[in-house]
């Protein structure tokens, strides 16, 4: 297991930019829809939820990043 953080210490925009720079693909979950996009086309603002904070969970595995909860996308990532 890698790093785990509580939502009490949310990621900052600089940390999210560093995550995006370290991956090739991002899966963004909104509702029941999971959208796959190349990381170079994703801005930190694309990962914000309706509350204005970054969606949770954010899971990185290798060169892929999953943002938001989607059971099938999470299973395929792990």
C-alpha cells in the first residue's frame, strides 16, 4: 500500500498537478459515469466535486489515476 491521507488533510492544487504530471491516464468519476482521459488534457479543476474540493478517493496505480468512486473502474485499476 502507498500513501493514505484523510480528507481532513485534503490535497492542494500543487499536489494534484504533481500527480497529473506523474501519470499517463486519468479516470474521472462523476455520478455513475467514468470518463477516461489522457493526463495531459486534464486540469486540476476537472477533478473538483460539487463541494469545490477534489473528488475522493484519488487512487494512483502505476501510470493511471482514478478520481472518485466507481466500483468497476476501481476493480480494473487494482
